[in-house]
């Protein structure tokens, strides 16, 4: 198994992406520690993992709270002896509207949330990873020239996280710690059936892909497990594009 005996923490593990990655990590042998602000969602993901024979622990954590993040990570290390993988996929609370119409507060909200949570969770994990001389930090979203109108600060938040990822990568590389982002052009399964404009968004995702398919939640989990594994030990300071060609690098 790709992640046998690895210890992974996943923030936002109760969501679609976080849950898919948690299940993939556990399937590949990792012990996963699931964090979110909503305990009920965590319990469902952990229950599915345990039903398949995996090991999962849960904790209600606000990934924007410095003390809470540090205490959570310290507790994981106290129980499991280390952290090998840290993956942050919490939502950014974005308000999507044209820039000409959006308030300053709504524009800044996703940017501030994204940079704050990725700084806190990466720093907390890195402090322990440095001592062992290894580790993997994963983010989700990615940047690039592609964008759409009406996103408010959402795309800017992704770009800011990538700037932070580059900074972390160059500072942590000498300690054997890799920092990588996964990016898609959207995963149709994450959209609720009653989501406004769902069909149009899915058609846009499908229409942009160069392959005759689009990324699924299973794809995201599988690629994340590979990137987090020692098979990808040469990969850092980069994005992994799993958009089926919808995002051109």
C-alpha cells in the first residue's frame, strides 16, 4: 500500500474533497486524523473508513484558530508519534460577485481565510516534520491565468495560497518536506442537486476538458494518495494538474 504506516491529518475532512482524500489515504494504509468544524460530517467519513477496515480519528477543530490548530497537531503527534502528511481543504467562505459590485469585506474574506488557515496548519505540521526530516504538505485549488468573471476574491485566494505554497516549499525543502497543490477545473460530484445553476456549471466543466471525461472525487483521492507517497518523493514546489486538460499549463 502506498501510505502504509503513514500518519495524515486532513482539515475540512467532512467535505466532498476532504472525505474522498481521507478514504483514499486510509485505503492505502494511512492512519487518518480528520478535522472539521462539524462533528457529524466527520463521523460519517470516519464510519465509512472504519467499515472498510481503516483507521480514522476525528476532532472538531477550527482551522482558523491558532491555538486550536497547534493543540490538535500536538495531540496527533502524542498519539501517533509523528505526522507524515498534512492536507488542508477547508472552504474559504467566498462571496462570488463582480468586482465592481462586491464590498471590500466580502472581497477580502476568502483571501484572509485561505492565507490564514494554510499558514497555521502548515506551520503546525512543519514544526514536527522538521524534527524527522520528512513530510508532505498538500493544498487544493491551484492558480494560473485562467479565471471567470464574477468570482469576487475566490480566484485571488487560490493565487495567494500558491504564493504561500512557493514560500513554504523553498523554506522547508532543506528539511526534506515537500509542498504540493492539487488542482482541478471543478468536480461535478461536489455540487448538490439543488444548487443554483448546477447543470450549466457541469456543462462548463465538461466542455472545457480535453479528454472525454472530467475529474471525479475518486480521481482526486487517488492522485492525492500518490502525491503523498514516497513514489512522488521528487515532487515539490509545484501543482499537480488533474483537470483532464481543462486547465492548460
